[in-house]
């Protein structure tokens, strides 16, 4: 019985090796992005600010070999939103390519009630921060096509 299973599994070995070769660039780039997420979480937060309930999310997309990423995380803060944005815009966090601060920072807030003020001292809601950038992905990362 074991010999029969071994004979049936043998033709699958080349397919598994091919799948590993195709997925290796994806795994390598995911590791590079995970290291950037770690650097973001280790970066000092603005005063009166904590990370939100959810872990950071990473999205990768691309076109014609260009790899774009978005790292999204939630912050709970008592600071004005613009101050939190300025904190991350001035940060020099290493991106996946090893460059410092080579990304864009956008922030937005979820509101439950229509007409909630969005500026001034009363705008101290949870803040969603998006760090958007581009990394030199290999032409073999299928997400970049």
C-alpha cells in the first residue's frame, strides 16, 4: 500500500517544485513588507495615541511589473488628526527597498454621525493611516502584473 502511494505521489513532485518557484518571489516580497510593518509598529507613537484593535493590513497590486503597496493601520488618539498625519509624514521609516520615507501618507477617519466636525480640536476620532508606496519587485511577482 505504501509503495502504491509513493508511486502516485512521485508525479506530483515536479508540480510542487514549480509551484514553489512561482511563489518564492511573492513570499520574499511579503517578508519585506512584514518587516516594514514591524518597523511601523516599533516607531514611537505621537503622545496620547495607541494602536487600534486591528492588526495592520498590507495590500499589494501592480501594473506592468510595478509593485504598489498599501499598509493600513488604525490609531486611537486624543491628538488632532493633522498632528498625527504630520508625525507619520515626517517619519523616516525604511521601506521594503531600504529607502527612508519613500512613501505617501494619507489618513482618514470613520464617522458614525453625519455632520460630525472634521477639523479643529473636536476631531479626535479613530484615525486610519495608509502608507502607500512602490517597491522594486521582481518581474516574477505575479501580483505586480
